[in-house]
C-alpha cells in the first residue's frame, strides 16, 4: 500500500536540481535581456527623476457651461494620455482633480520638452481657410506662398513648413490683392450669419460678430482687418489672447511660425473641418517621390465630405486664399495650400518637414481634438532632490528592516538562515531585472510608493520561508528524520503559503484597480513581488532545502543547523515513519 507513495517521494527528492536549474536559467535570461536592451536600471517616476507638473483648468464656452462634466473630462484625459505617449514619453500621469482640473505629470526624459508643449496646447483642433497672412511686423497684405521644394528645416518646433502642400508638389499661385481679401472676409462674415455657417460647428446656430459698424458684414470685416493690421504676433501676451472667445463658426485672427522661425499673422475664415473628423494621421518618409517626410491624414466619412468641399473651394482661389490653416489652441501649426479638390477621404501634407516636425504635426492631428478648452493654471518643475532624499531614507529603512530579518533568521534558524538569505537574494534579482525590463515594455516607473511596496514584500517573502521551516521542525519534533520531514512538511506548508500569497495578491489587485496615480505603483510592485514569492519558494527554497537535507550537517542535526532534535524537544531515537515497530518474539528456555 505504501510503495507508490514512497516512490513518488523518492522521485520528488531526486530531482530538485531541475527546479534550481530552471530558475537559474530564468535569472540568466532576464539579466541577459536587460543588458542586451540597454535598460540596466529601472525607470524612475517623476518624484525620483524630476520633471514637470502641469495643472489644466477647463474653461466653459459661452452658453455651454454644462459641457464640463465627468464624461468630457474623462475623454480629455484619455486623449492627453495618447498624445503624450505618442511622443514616446512613458510613465506620464494624467488624472482629473476635482470637477474642472486635470493634472499632468511628465517625468524628465526623452521628448519630455515636446510633451510639455503639446499638453499645454489643449484646445480644439480646426481646419480654417486662410483669408490673409503676412510676416508679423511686415508691410503689405499677404505674402506669396513659396514652393515647398526647399531644404528641410532643422528646427524641432513641432510646426509644419512655411507653406507645405496638401497635394502633389508644385509652386504656389501669386498673392491675392487686398480687395480680394476684403471681399473674401466679407463673404465669410455673411456666411457666419446663417445657421449653416460651418460644417464643423456641430449644428450650433452662429450669430454674426457684434463688432463693426452697425453689425453689418462689411463693418465687421473692416473691424477685423483693423485688428489684423495692429496684431503683433511677436508679443507673447498678445499671442496668448488672440482668438479668445471666438466660435468655430466665426472668422478669427491667429499667429504661427514659418519654417524660418518667423512669426506670421493670419486672418482665418470659419472652421470647415475639426479635429474629430481626422481618423488617423502619421508621419511617413516618402522615398519614392523624393518628397522627404510627409504627414498623411485619413478622415472619417463625414470628415472626408467636409474636406472635399473646402479643398474644392480653396483650389479655385489665388494665394493665400488657396490655403487652409491647421489651428490648435489659436496657434497655426501648418498652413498647406491645395491645387485641386481632395475627394478620396485622405490627404498628404508635403513640404519642408524633418522627422521631428512631421511627427509632431501627426500627433497634433491624431490626438488634438479635445471635447473641452483648457487653460494652463500652473506649470511647475519638480526636482528630484526631495524624492532622492525620501528614497535615500526609504532605502535606509529597508536596509535596517532587512538586517533585522537576517539577524532574526541567524539567531533562531541558524543554518537554515543560509537557505532563507539565498532565497531573498534570488527574489531581489528577479524583482530588479523585471522592473528594469518592464520600464520600456509597459512603461512601468519606479516611484516612492513602488519602493514601499518592494520593502513590504521582504516581510511577505520571509513569512513564506518561516512557514515552511516551522513545518519541517514540527515533523522533527514528532520523531522523524530530516529527509522525510522535508517532504511531509511541504504539502501543508504549500497550502498555507498559497493562501497567504493569494490574499496579498488579491489586495494588491483591488488596490490597483480602484486607485490612480502613484498608489498604483505600490499596488503593482506588491502584486509583482507576491507572484515572485510563489516562484522562489516553489522553484528555489524547497528544492534547495531538499538538497541540503542530504548533507550531514543538516541530516545529522548539527546544533548550528537549526534542526537539532534535542533543541527542538524531540526524543531519540528518531523514527522515519509513525508506524509502531513490530513486537520482539522471545524463545522459551
């Protein structure tokens, strides 16, 4: 009856080397992957590495205060996350605070400067026809559109080229006269007075601008042209206020930089297409036609029709009224011209792009349409000094805690503490390599709460060793020798360890789901180290103790082994099983 059980025990005891080899191979593979990828350190969060914290406040549009609600705020958070992560800035934190604020934390690192610029420009994205444009501070009315065949610019400002083209490459038309500009502006204002002023105004009825003489279109046009003549885009304060309070269905003034870094000012017509009509945009290196870096756009079905209509109208005009401006937060990020109606539901903007400017523009087109308008309330630079001091203090506390655990193990378990310390080192190696690899893989960043989670995990891991060691010692107290005691103690210790780790992992999972921000770092680290505890106990601690049980130092119960039968209260002789010995028969004389 007992033979199969003994066979299984013997088999289990004879192959602990396989488990040890498996976990050592895993450590070697993870370490090799860490060095091969070049990520030899965990990525640090904003509290440890420093960075920028931006507070954005939602600004209600006139007559539409109800738009500031939880749904629109959550949508804005999602778009901002995609916008920042599209730049390759991982571990940015975007979360709501109160009813109308959004907090954006951007760690110091690659592309963080571009991320700060694009997060700060959070207004809606519009495509507006250009009525007039000129170099800020220059004389005259409208500058001619240069050919887009010039050399690429090295300026990584996120702006498009001076006059990129939204179709096949070619030269621009001559400039329009001031009379043509005035007539186009008057026509735009007349169109604004009708309910169907703009294809992108979501059906809202627009009212004509109240400025001007008697509220007429001609008077409004004259007033807007007078403001345009006085507009100084080189003044930062003026740029920040231009276009404030203007609806999508109204003409407006705007500023933008050209490829030479010069500020240009614009008179723009009502928005014809908005950012929600762009389905996808991406930067593409066009080597077949020699156009260099271009930006391709795919529109939604509704957006394709709107874009075909506006480009069909613009193609019939002279420069600059054959251009449309891509406007984000009142800033013209690109002003390509068209030569024909674009009816295929997609378009390509070509010109003097470099890789950075093309990628910046594609990100703005892809993630620039927010349901609300935001203003930057505050932008602060977070230094790593405070976080570094706290990390230093935390590491000291962790080291003290670990030293106390080791002292306790040495004093109470003696030789068994050797196995526990090796298991802690293996767990630390797995934790470090996984944290380093998870940084570039899923954007995990080590922040102060995550460090706290790793320190708490020391106690969880040590608790698993203690449960197993005490089970083994209980078996020895019952009179068994070490090797059977190791195997018989394992099933009961295994159940206790799994239940304990399951409760810990469940708590970490719930905490990760219901919390946001830095607390998630604590929950993630706690869950990760709990899983690693199971791996280490099953594949390292138990097999190693099985091997050590074959060594005379442990098997014979040396007084410094931690398994001395006399110290544990066991009565010799030791028994391998609990079955009573057979009675001794005596012979009669």
